[in-house]
C-alpha cells in the first residue's frame, strides 16, 4: 500500500494539478505539498485541507480507503 505522500502525488496528478496549483487551492505553501509527497508526513489539519482541495476524504488521502476504480487512470 502506498504511503500518504505517494497517495497525495497520485491524487494530485489525477486532478492534473501542479504542486503550486494544489497549494493555492488548499491554502498551504507549495513547499508543504512537496515535503508531504517526499516524506509522507504532514499535520492532520494540513492533510484535511489538501483532501478538501482535491475533492476527496482525508481517509482516501491518508490510506483508509483505496482509490476507487472510477478514479483510476
């Protein structure tokens, strides 16, 4: 199973967003997006903002739910 960083990168790419685009939508710095994608670590409040910006649940981002087939590329 992918870690949070890998899942974030996958969801972001599925939405055709750059790190900068997602950062603006989520109201966080783009360095934060990059760091989470690299390390897989982030504050829960930040991950919730990012999930909302992606239109997914925090559980989907953090690994509680698999990426639905309808979202698969």
